[in-house]
């Protein structure tokens, strides 16, 4: 995790330059784009403040205030079942949750880490300006926070709502992450830091705008995730690549230094056009490293390669807009026209 202080101003400048100019283009001026003031609603606090003696009444009141998010939270995130103001099972489940000592302590920790959401409101508002610049029809979502009991819900979208699971951003040293029934590994823990909140939010927004197909070849998946990372390049132009990818700076340096070797590995092993999901998952998605490559390699290296392909394509086609890129569905055509061949 990068904890940036004033004494590291020079290092921050390096990150800014690399994040801003990696595509060779200066970010557009979006100061003229009007975005309504962003307000993050603390659903997590309100849910935990439900009167344990009147659970169903409290749920009804929250359902009136959060008609879109409430059903998603109860049924999909917490698995409490569908909302009903007469359900005895739901009442028991929620009562058990909000009165559990460990859950209450977790909420106390969340409140200490996030006494205010002003910083994130400003960062998301600026990102929304960039999205609206590239996609004028974009309408910013309503934003709520929630607690999932460490169930690994960092950010989600549900129709017009963006949800942020604050319990998944308490820092890599938060001990309960390693005490749950399936402890989180180190390569995931380093991303459980508050500095990843905006990136996680913009990733799920991109996924909502451009849903990822679960079928296709490894190349299809690589390019799709590469486009997602390029989307982050555009809406978070000053963020370091480590925040966009979740890679450490050492891993990013390793990837760049070994880009030719990585690409040859995919080509020589005939992996690009495989439809075998078991193989695809070796190279797309989180992991401690990449199978078949040195232990120092990061997991999810396929997404990084897809990112380089997309960046090369955009450099070869400077007149292509972000919207046009995101709607390009032919990954083979994109690869060919990118003339990607690192050496």
C-alpha cells in the first residue's frame, strides 16, 4: 500500500507523470462539466442503528429511504432473504446480525476509519466529470456505504445505486481479515486499503456500462479487462498504475521489464485462443502469481497484457474516442490493428 506524505512529494510527482502521460495524452479539462454535488449516504450506520426490539419496523423505514439498495443488500449481499415486513426469519437474521458483538465492533472500526466521506465524495465527483466528458449520457449513481461482515464486497452497482463496502477497506493490517473462515491471502490484503475505493468504484461502474461476457477466448478476456484498465486511465488520470491494477510497484516494474517474455509465453503456448475456462482463470483474475511464470510475477497478468495491447491500439489510432474503443467487440481485430509485438 502506498501511504503518500508530503515528504514524498517527488515520488508522488513521478507517479502522477506516469499515470497522466502513460498514453502520451494530457487529460482533458473537465472543469466546465457540471456534476451535482456527490453525497455518500451512510447506510451502514443506519442499518446498525435499527432498534433490535423493532427490527421489521426499522427495516420498513430503511426500505422507504433505500428502495433500490435495500433488497439487494438483504438478499444478494447478506443472504438474509427477500424483504418482507412480516418475515419472522428475516427478523431473526437481522436481529442476530446487528446484536452480534463482533459485528458491532466491526462497525465501530469502520466509523473510526471513516468518520467522514468528504475525501471520497470529491474524488468520485471528479471521476464522474471525466466519465461524462467521454460519455455525455452518463448519469452519476446514488452512493451508499454498507457493511457485509467481511464478505469481500468492495464495491457493487445495482441499477442507479453504487454501493461501497467499507469493511473491505480497513487496511491490510486489520487482523480480522486473517481470522475469518477463509482467511484472505496477502496478495488480496494489500488492496484492502481506503486508497483503492475510487478505483474499485469506477471498475464496477465500467462493468455496468460495458458488461463483460463470460464466454470467449483468453484474448477476448484480456482485451476486455485491458479496456477496463484503459477506462481507469481516462477517468483517474492522476492515479498511479499500482492503484488501477492492484499490483505492487515491483510487480509493475517486473512486467514492463519482461513484457516480451510474457507475450511470447502466451503465443508459444497457444493460449490466446483457448476457450478452456480453467486455463483462462490461470491468467485472468487475482492470484499470488501466474502459473508457468516466475514466482515474482503477479497474478492477473493477462489483464495487464490486455492493457498494453489496448494502449498500443490507442497510440496507433489517436483519433479513436474512448466510447469507440469500448464498443469495439472484435479482440482479434483490435490486436492486429494495435500491431502489438513487444521486443
